C-alpha cells in the first residue's frame, strides 16, 4: 500500500515560507549590526538638525521653536517610512546578483513568500526605527496630545505605509543590475517627493503652482494625517479634500501602492532569469 504525500494548504505554505524568509533576513541584519546602526542614526540626525537649526526660523504656532518641533516630528516619521524603500531595494538587488533569488526560485516554495518575507523583515526594521525616532522626538519636546487610541492609529498608518513602500523597493530592486545602481535608484525619486511636501514647512508657504502638487503628494497626506492623529500643529489647514480627509487618503494611498506593486514585484520575480534579464 502506497501513501500519498501530504500537501500543505496554499495559504499555510505561503505563511510558513514567508516567516522562514523573514527569519533569514532578520538574522542577516543582526550579523551586520553596522547597517542597523546607520539606519537608526540617520533619521535621528534629521530630527536634531531640523529641530535645532530651523526650529527658531519657521513659525508654525504660538510657542515658537516648541511648536515647530511638534510639527516636525510627524513629518520626519513620514520621511523615514518613505526612505524604507532604499534599504530593501539594495537588499533585493544583492540577493539577485549573488544568485540567492535563483536558489529560492528553484526550491518548492511559494514565489510570493520570498518577497513577502523580505518585506516583512524590512517592516520590522522600520518599526524599530520609528521607536527610536519617537524616543528622540520626546527628548526634544514632541508630545502626543490626542490620546492612546489616535496615537496607535497613527503608528498603524506609518507601519502600513512603510510596508507599502517596501513593495515598491522590492519591485525596483528586481530591475537593478547591481547594488550601486540600486542605491541611487532607491533614493533618487524619493527626494522630490519628500521635499515637495509639508514635512518641513507648511504648504501655504510654497509657490502657488507647487501647492496643488504638494497637497496631493502621498507624503504630505501621511505627515498631515499623523499630525492630526497625534494632535500636533497643522498650520494653514485649508478646505481641500487632501487636507480634510488626510487620514483616509493616506491609508488609501498605502493600500493602492500594495495592490499595484506587490503583484508587479511577484511577477517580476517569477520572470527574472539568472543574471538579471527579464
């Protein structure tokens, strides 16, 4: 009598493979602590530089520099989750050029689990960065004024957006020929998005032609949503749809990004041949 091999359920297979790949990347991070250190220290430097260099020059509330610090920290949160795209872009490219992706592809595992595990590990790293940023923000005077429920909603929004951006990074990384190019490609398009937003200054201070672009910028929606949820200053708040529905729009942006880039990244992973050609 022969026994038939037991087949794992598709969802269970995806879940266990995702956790296995995520564990691999987390162990990889712990073995190179320098990378984790610099990913933690960079946003902290942004907080300290902008809080103390520009804090007295930009007026966003009656309390001067203190108001600006409370205005700034949610913006730095938004900038940090956008920069999440850079690390995974390089990591995916390195795995591809070293043949690790080809080894994963040859194993009996769900194709989506390889990228899902990578993005899950990146999300965990970004959550740690947000914790460090929160501690730094509290140290320089940032405060949460709207209670625990709204604060948790803000952190959930930031984590959701960070996860969405990791899928963008995964898709970009699968198209890059080497890690040097990936490092540039992962950041080049982020800078215009972050600086043409309300992260550092209110949109009302920008030129008239730039204001509509900044209003609908996903980064601006994310920063404004966090300011509203944390109870931080929102100077110059208007009546436009992005300003009145920032929280819903920010969640919507994140879900659309995942819905678009997760399938694109998985499809690219399946079709990519050894050496990086499609």
